[in-house]
C-alpha cells in the first residue's frame, strides 16, 4: 500500500488507519512502520502496546484504586492545584466540546471535567475517573504515552492504538514535583481536531508550568510540619534478607514488595548518588529491560511505597532507608561479628536474578563468612554453620573439626558433615 503525505506534512487519517489495521492484525511487522511516514513516537508506542498485549478493541480498564478514589484524590499532590487548572483550562472547555483530564503518575484518571456532552461521549470509551489509561493498559493515548515517556505528547485520531479512541484527539503534558523532579501525573485535553493543534500544546504546557510553580509556592507558604511528629517519625525500613518475601516498613504499616521493586530499592540504597534509567535497567537486567519499562516500574513502586521517597533525574532516595542488609554491613564495619550474624537472616533477595543484586548477595555473604572464619570464636563459628549459607561451607566445618576448643562430640559431628559433603560432591 502506498502511503503519501499531505502538503502539510501530515499523513491523511485514512492512511494512518489503514496502517494501523495492518499492524494490529499482524499482517505487517515493526519494520514496516519504518517504511511509512508515521510519526516515530506513534510507531514506537504501537510496538510497545503490541508487546504488552494491549487489545486494540479495548478501552481504559477500571483501576484497582477506584474503590479508594476519593481518598486518592484528597491525598494526591495535584489536588491543591485544581482551582488553577479549572481557571486556565476547564472554564473554557465547558462549551467547546473538550474534556480536561488529570491523571496520577500511574495513569489512573483522577478528575475528568469540561464540556458535559463531551464527557458523556468519553464515558462510552470508559474515559472516566478511576480508570487506568496507562499505555500498557489502554495502548497509545496522550496521557498514557506522555507518562510512559515523561514528555509532552499529542495523539491524533487513528494514531491511538485502541480503535474505540480513533474519533478523538488528545494533548497531554506531564507534571513534576518542582523540588524533586518526581513525576506526579499529567494534564490532558481530549476532544476534536483543534485539540491536536500546536497552540493547544502550548496552552497545556503553560498550564503545567503554572501548576508546578504553584506547587513550589505552596511548599514555601504551606502549613509547617509538626516538629514533634518529624522528630518521632521512624525512618522507613527494608527487609530483604532470607527466604521471606521482601517488605517495606513505615510508621503506618508494612507492605510486601515484588522482587523487582525490592531489587530497585536495594540498588538505590547502595547508590545514594542516584541512578539514571539506563543504568538502573542495566543493573537489573543487562539484556531485556528498556527505559520505558524502568519508568513504568518506578511509577508502580511510588504507588506502593508513596511518592515522597524517590526522586527522578536521576532516580535516588530522598530520605535514609534502613535495612537488614545495612545492619549486617554496619556491624561488620564496627567489628561486631556477633551482631552481624544476628542481623543476617539469610541470603540477600535469594530469588532475584538481577546481576547487580547477585553481586551484592555474594559480597555480603563472603564478607560475613570471612569475618567469622578469620576469628577464633567457636560460638560464632557454630552460629555461621547453622545458617543455610554455612551448611555446605567445607572450610568452616574443617575449622570446627580442628578447633582447639571443640569437644569430641562437636568434632565427630563435623567429621560426619564433611563426609557427607565429600560424598555429595563426589
């Protein structure tokens, strides 16, 4: 099929739709998209949508947070800026056939306001508060793709991955915390063809800048923190040693983490200077991760632990985070091998396949083992050999067998254990 550009340099909508139909039907591959004058941001988003299994006939999915939407709205950092957004965008949209949407960083629609008729039409594609319009759920769309790329995006008609969204045009601009750079969400305009015009992008961009400036002002003039609460609040804590699931602990409770989120937090603890998305991807998996995947994971992690702990550009911790891993390292540095053994509940994230975590796991275990074996304390040696990491430590069992203070029973047990190891290892 021949694809031609209009005199204005834009691909006719019917031809974009034809390319879209071929691509989602599997009749052409990604290389075909490079041969047609389709915008690169759209082509790459279609490829990501296909790779993540987005149904081209789907729509935004109800988010897990919908049952707590009111609470999510109250606690969201963009909530205080609503009057400003309404004054700059919503008031002019009420009779212009335009919908104004404000999303959280994970793609959840928090507020959808504007022209009443347009809002009712948007409901038909589930573009309503509480739904997830992230790119990996709804496919190519301005707010979802803007959040995935952390950059302003305009999507026109058939450029959307989902067919049900083809009648719409949209413009979205991300909003960041002015102090930390953390991605807070996005402001989106959805409507007719005028929404995809350059002047619309300039308007939404100016609104996002105004919102960030207001957030900076609120930080300076807002209510002061309770000094008592500040002093008594405990630092967040991470549990990552041993066979138990990794957990995040704060004053408000404890949360079970996915392995990937635990990997990220450990790496951020070990790199207080911060990590770029590219560097973090390489540390987590030197083959299969890309920057978009990392940004999506960071968005989900912030939703799990709260957005006030991690900054971006580069990704870094904004507050000290204690951990059982840190307890072991601190005790070893202080020369307290007994305390290090007490804190060592087992290997660091034993299920993790991250090469960087694997190296840290080996370093931590080897440092502890070396400190135990270098000493002459029979009690510490026995405690090490009782741990899973010490059960197959042939040198450790040999030291127990040869230790001057070991009694005949201990020597006999060590001799039997060594025989078992030799038999198992041939």
